[in-house]
């Protein structure tokens, strides 16, 4: 395999619920959840059953034709969100690419050639493909891949004045994460989101929300934008959508979606019957098992316990996030804490040199939280000893 990942020395061979086991049989509590993908935990029985059943009926067919699982999934999404049309793809980056293309096509159709710019936020993350990585407001992801896609502008996250100045008569769309995930778990302020909506409305630009990581119940609402009382023109989903199976989706209003005509955009594997069956089972499970409410309740408890730990330890400086999407800012190297937690049976990851990210399954319990925080506390104690021995 190409050396594109800084892999940890860990081989995972089995997962069940919120736990995974390595090749030596050691058990871990998984608070990374496949980078917010396994929102139902590992191998949820309903998703597994849906995949098994569909695999024996029809795994793939071209999007030149209809399939029952894809149609049912599209209907579920439009019935449970403010959107009218869905485009299916395979990943979050593809959903973002589709959103960028749709926004530019819509702007050209409505306003002519002059509108093409996309405004995004610094410290954002939108994916690794060329359009998505250009939209990402972090130079470290750009280095070595220049020239990037033209027509992008960046503003500081939560800076209303900068956003107002950046949106002009050349702006096709503003693309934002309601909560920046890879950037360090930074929630948008209510003012920033509301102003973004109003500016776009006034100036004829589209508002796009990237909810690839923060959507689908993770923050305690089905869509994170619901916290702000704001609806975007386009929303990108992926990660948790398939319950562990690869699928992404682009949701849009009828007016905006109508800018796409046959041949404008496509995805060979997007929304194939197997992926759609998995996603439909995952969404129904989130709804029927009350997992959005669980994200509120257990997420609130998780934050409360982390805040108590912060009060006890001068190594934690901040806890931020919503629901079961939390970041913990520490005074020791976060990557070292990841290793110390792993040694003790907890899987977490570092999104910044000083920030741990917790995106566990939405199915976790208070007991799981207690165990995770106890391991984190032990890891912090071990980190202090290491610093004392190696000042």
C-alpha cells in the first residue's frame, strides 16, 4: 500500500458495538468509530442483515436505471430533512465535489458567467479531491499539489465582518461546516451561521453546509444546522450514512437541484443497491432506537465528566463541541496521549498537536463514558510521569 497514512501499530480484526479487538485478542473501547463512520457501533445487526439480504438479491446496477433500495433511501432523506432532491455518491469528498459543481452550475444558469467564486473558512476540512482540498482552508493540505482549483476565497471561521466582505457579486456559494471536525472540533457561532444565511440570501449566493462529519445525529440533532434554525441550500452527507458501508449524499432544494441536467454529474457506484440498503437500515435504526436523543443525553454527560476532569487536571485547558462530537485541548502532545490511551484500551485520535477528538458511536452508554474518561485520566498521569523523567 502507498504510504499515505501515519498508521498506528494496531491491527484490528473484529468489532462489535462500541468495542474492537486486535490480532492479539486485546479489547478496546472505540471512541474514533472509524472517524465518525460507525455511528451505530461495529456490525450493528440491522445493518449486517440488510447487507446480507441485499447482497443475495442485487448488489450493483447502473444509475441508468432505478433500483428499489436507492429510491426508498432517497424518499427517507427528503421526508426527514428540508430538502427535495438527492444525489448519491460514495464519500464525503465526492459529496462536496458535487456541491461545488451544482453551485457553479446554478450560479451560471441564474446569473451568467461572472459568478463562480466559492467562499470557505480557514481551518476547515472538506476532503482530499482537488475541489474539496482547495475548499479546505488549511495550507498544509495544499502543499505539493499546486496549482489548485481557481476561484476560492477563505475567511476566518466565525468572523462575521470578514464573511460580509468576502461575499460579492462574484460569489456562487459559501461552504461551511457547522462544526469544524478535522480542524479541531470548533462549533460555529449562532451569529456566524445566521449572518451567512442572510448574506447569501441578500446577494444571490448559495449556502452549502458540509455535514459529512457533524450530521446524522452526532451533535444531538439529525442535522447540525438545526441547532441554528437555519437551512442551507445544499447539504453534504457521508460517513455515518451507511452505518459503516461507503456512501455519500448531496441534498438540495428543488430550485437549486434543477440546475443539474442529465449528463452534468454522475457516479458509477453512487447509491448502488447494496450501499442504499445499508444506509436505509442505518437511518431507520438511528430514528427507531432514539440515537439522536442518546447523543444529547450521553453527550451532555460526557462533556460534564470531561469538564470535571479538566477542573482536576491542569493538563486540560478546554472542552468543546456538541453532543457526541467533542474536542479536548491538552498541554501535552496529543499524539502521545493517543498512544497512552491505546495501551490502556481506548481508541481516540488527535486532530491537532494539542487536541484530542472524541466521536464515539451514538449507541454509547454512561458506563462507556466513565471507562473512557478513567483511561484518559490514567493516560494524562502517565504523560506527566514521562515529562518528569524526560524534562
